[in-house]
């Protein structure tokens, strides 16, 4: 049963919630997509690609200017020297994921980083070679895991375990994870979970899963693509071995933007782990002596391979500055209310045309709701698109919507619900 809250279903009420919203000023810091007539669209797709912060241009132009004026000298003499540029991102990023600075590095893209982490943390043996993943993992994660399994000479058919929900649901209960680990724990080398599943929107507890898996001697990693900038994460205390994420969703870094990596402090001196090396993971004090012997930087930075790409990092810095100002706690608090309001408008009034497959419990979801509409198909989705909604459709029958606390409003939630309902009552 979904708990009902004391919301009203009127435009005036939605506007009154916006008036009381302490974060409302952040909406003006973003470019909001419009239709051809200039009307602002309802953008509920921050779970796919976050909007462009207005300050991005200045941050990127600054680097272009320094490149124009300084050429190679920019590595050292740019206003923000490029050589240690990645360090400018670390503190804000660590705050967002609840980690120590030394546990976080921004580098590469998400799937690349997932592979790099598996090089270190997926070490299968004859007895212990399996990987446990959540139900319906994002395809790229599955492809990456399967290819790692094959790379080590095993067969994904045998070595990949995917959690399966009870029939007729999309939901994985914690007891199911306990059951799998108690039966197969000794055979599982690594647990890899998308902490918010991209399809159902279910959020898994990082701390509980980590404790459970560590007790069974498994390595544990999380893909935080749909959790970062969305949930309070506390990675250091929760204790997984690694985590990876992209920044182009809730962190608004732009298409194909940078990825982040967390490696727990217990591996700060990583000498015991296998790893692929590159010159940017080498001791920065002596990097330019260009010596033949690799000496790793301590902490997550030691996993770097290449010199940092300044332009996408500049774009990310612009957005992280907004997160520093807003703070994750305030964002999450607003986010819970936005999503609850949406849930209330869709299913809180004895309407049965919508089935929300995302858990009702706020601790088990982020801002996204995944909605199945009775009798609805892709045409319904196309119709709401024509009516000014940017959401997304996932085969076979799910509309995903993500009201984002940095730039979405309660009024938009109300308008969206009205549009969706009007399209289903035709
Ligand atoms: C959960 C998850 N994993 C992996 C990816 C792939 O990311 P990338 O293309 O940046 O490697 C995505 C992209 O949306 C994702 O949502």
C-alpha cells in the first residue's frame, strides 16, 4: 500500500509549495528547454541528461581563453593550472558522495571506470568466480561484467547471477539478497549493484549490502549513475570497495561528461591490488622526470591514466559549484517532497490507471518514478511529449519521470500529472 500524504490537488496549492521552497532560486541558474513558440517545456529527464547550468559557458570560456593566450604554458600558468585541474573537483565531489577526498577522483567515462575497477576488484578463482548484479542492470554494466567474466576464462551463463524479483513485481526485497548470498556467497567474487536501478527506480542500501557481502568475503562495488546528486550516499561509512558514476545526469556536466570513482580508504596504499597504470597515476612530484619506474599516487588518484580533459572538467566544476551552494541535504529533502507530490497526484486519489513500479518508501528510491499506464503504449508517451513534457520511455511499457530538486517545481509536477491523466482518459 502506498501511504497517502496531506497534499492538495490544485494549481494554487502547487504554487504555494514553490513559494515556500528555499531552493527555488536555483531554477534561474539553468537553461530550460522550450518549444518552437518559446514555451518552457516540463523537463523531467534529469535522470538521463541534466540541464545546462548558465555558468557553464563562463567556466569553459575561461579555459579556452587561457589556451588561446598561453598555449602549453596553461598547464602551469592558466588561472587554474591544468596539470592539477582534476583536484579542483575532488572536494565537492567527495562531499556529494560522502567520501574522504583521497577516496575520490574524477576521470574518464563511466563504463571505462567500471572496467578499471573490475581489473582491481574482480579477481575470480576456480571456487569463487561469480558476480551478483541487481535485477535488470543497465545494459552497459551487464556487457562490461560479462566481458570481464569471459576475459578471466569463465562463462557468464554460469558466473553471472542476476537477482530476480517475485513474479508480477519489479521489486527486490533485501531478504532475497540475503538468500542469494547465503546460498552462493562462497562462489561470489564480486557484488555489483546499480544503487538506483535505472529502470524501476529502486534504491538499494549500500551499507546493508556491503556488510552482507563483506561477511561472505565478496568484493562490493556500486554503480551510482542514478544515485549521485540524487541521494545522500555516505560512501566512506557504508564501506563498499569501490563505486563509479557518471556526472551528466543529476550532476549536469553535459553530454558524455566526466565520470567519478570512489575507492575506499582501506586501499589508499593499493600495492596489493592488480591495476592498470598510466602516467597520471604516478607520483606527481616526479611525474615529469619521465622515469621508467611507476610509483603510485596514494588513494583513488593512483587509478588515473591520462592527463585531465580540461573542457568537460570545467563544465562539471560549474555545476558542482551549484551543489556546494545548495547542499545535498536540502536537495534531498525537497526531492522527497517533489516525488511524493507526484506520486500522490497519480495514485493517491483512488486512480487505478497508473501503476508505479518504483518503491513507495522514500528510503528505497530517489527522485525518479517509473510509471506503467494501464493500456498505455508508446503512443501515449508521444502524446505527452507533444503536450510539452520531456520524459523518457523505456521498453516495453515504462515512462520514467524525474523531478529534479535543483530546477524542477511543484507546479511542473502538478501540470505533468494533469497532462498524463488527460491523455489516459481519452
Ligand atoms: C546505470 C548506468 N550504467 C552505465 C551507463 C553507461 O554510461 P557511459 O556511457 O558514460 O559509460 C549508464 C548511462 O546512462 C547508466 O545509466
